[in-house]
């Protein structure tokens, strides 16, 4: 069976600095992988390169998504294929309501896949249904995208997008950043509701506390641009107790 995501010996630089030094990992459908590591280890770089964010130069290795060369695709192609990145700091888009943004984005993906686009009434019904399942008030969708949203509202908006887009691969880049315990639990509940045998998740975080709510199948420790240790969920507890110093020494 073809893996959902295969990252093979990936090397990435930004300007004159190499960030990833031969990173390798495999993610299968239905799995949740947590990537942990200190600041500057390359966690967010990995997520951005998979999603196709500009500004990164891939100097070696490859990324296969469902057996296809992801690096040959534009960001919108990757999204239509089923790659979704939930940002650590979601951007604000003044003047564009969240509802219009969601309908435009969903219809663009459906069109790219050769599917019929949603008419306004049908989309409204769909959004109401999904928002209700995530305890998201409809008033929130009438506001500008992330404009004036609290940290928790921004992350719930990201989860709403995941629920509507139905991606095969969800990458959560430090979704616990800036959230209090209640907001974290609500956002995590939304993520857990989307777990399925056909969908994989890559959860990037500094702290074990997020993994109390989103239980991973695999945990990877990153340091100095590569994976230096992999294990089960107990590895996250070990990191919480001992820190990253020993792995930084291994990477060095």
C-alpha cells in the first residue's frame, strides 16, 4: 500500500542557510504523527515546504503525496489534492467575510477536482451543519476573516475549514500557541472529530500538553533539521520530563 506522505532525505535552505538536513519520515492514512523539538529545529519549515509556501529552496530529496511528486505542484494544486495547513498565526483578511472566504475556497477546490460548485443556499446549509457540530456561532462567520478573533476563535476557524475541505492530510502547526486550557480543549475536540482511517494528521508542537487532547500514534523529535528519534506517545512524556538537550547533542 502506498503511504499517504513520504518525505525522503529532504534538504531545504532559506537564502544562504540550510534549515533541513536530510529529513525522512513516512505517514500512513489514519495515523496521527506529532513532531516535537526546540525552536529553530525546522518543524515549521517542514510544514511550510509540504504546503508549498514560497521562499524555501529544496536542494535535495523529495516529498511524495499519494505517490505523486508534491514538489512539482503549486500550492493550490496541493490543496485540491488534499493537503491542508493550519497556521500557527492565522492571517487577518479585512473586508472579506469568513462565510464568503469559505465558500470561495471550497468551490475553488471542488472546481479543481471536477466537482460541481456549491450554490449559496446549499453552502449555507452545509456550513450551518458543520459549524453547529463544532459549537461555532454563525455570527462569527459574518465577521472579516480572523479580524478581531481571539486566539481560540482563530483556531476554531481553522478547524472549521478542515471540516469543510475534508483534506487527506492535515498539518497543524503549533495550534496550541496562545490558547488557554478551555480554548485548547475545544479546538482539539474539533480536530479529534475529523480523525478517520483515510485522513492523516501531522501535529507540530513544543509541548506535551496538546498531546493530552490529540493522542498521537507516533512521536518524532526534530533537532537541527532532521528527525533524531521516533517513538510512541510515551516519547512525548519523556520529553516533558527531560527536555530537548540530549537530542540537540545527538543532532550536533
